[in-house]
C-alpha cells in the first residue's frame, strides 16, 4: 500500500471517529430501540432465568403497538442483534377488531392474549400445522398450557394482510405469525427459551408511545361477573 493511500485511510477513520453519536443514530434509527430490547431481555432472564433452559435468544412481543407494526422481536443476546416481525393478538383482546390490544386475560375461554414470561416447549402438529407449546411462568399467564396458548403460523398474520386490511387478523389468544416468519420461530425460539409479552410501546426510534386506548386486565370470567381494572404496570 502506498504511503499516500495509507494516510487517506487514517484521516478518514479519524474523521469518522470524530463524528457525533447522533450521526450514527440517524444511520441506524432502530439502534436505541434495540438496545432497550436487549436490556429488557436480560432483565427478564434475570427474573425468571432459573426456569429457562436456553438463554441465547429471547422473544419479545410488544402489544403496546398496533398490529400493523413489527412488534415481535427476536433478541439475539450472543451477537446483540434484533430482528422484528409481525404478530397477532387474541380476539378477546380486541373485540372491536381495530388492531389495538385492549384486554389481557389468563381466563380459559376468554380468547385473549396473556402478558408475562413464557418458556417455549416442544413443537407438535396441530390445527395450524407445526406449533410450539408455551408454559406460562407468571400469575398473569399461568393457564397457558391448559388454555392451549401456543405459537403457530397463520395466513391472517402474513404481512400482506396488513396491506389489504391495515391490520392483522386475530388469534384465539395465541402468538400467530406469518408462515414464512414462523419458520424462524421454530428454528431459533423453541426448546426452552424465553418469550416475554408486555405492552412496552417501543417505537422504531426508541421512544415509548402510549396506545390511544386503555389496556386492562380481565380478572373475572364473563357470566360470573366481569371485572376489569386498568393495569398501572403496563407502561
């Protein structure tokens, strides 16, 4: 290498190092969000890690965002990378079908999404093809196994569904992804890893955004006296 070329390379590297951090943030606008997701993944592993078999990858479902957003995040803690996809919520969580989750529930028959930490278990062949069983680790999702809350592929969770309807379809409380996206779930998240569901409201730029509706926790079975309370811990 010529001395002149070496000097040019050194000057360019020095100039890049001198650039303010905000320039790099603009080049990668999701960097702030991804750092927060990595931190949340590690916090949840610290909290429930004794129940988790594999701690290299964590799935985070952010139901504080509309279903037209990529709100399911694969957090690779080994390489500190995040990859995001779409995910559906339950019919009982969004009876208005406007794309916003409004109710969480752990009640059997509610067809609602449950928040909290899950451990992924083995896969099986079910109604929607290959699916992954989930074991709820919190009081808010402890009925996941008896409720058959699982991860599965679904046509109504394809990204193309958003282009036509402006939102995804709804599940019966399960975590449904498009078939192409679910292939990654099957390979990278099954077999004893952590899945965490909560209303974080983490936008792509890293800011936190409150949904335009109240989100509640359904605490009583309909018919036996339905009681809902606003969940102050959602954000």
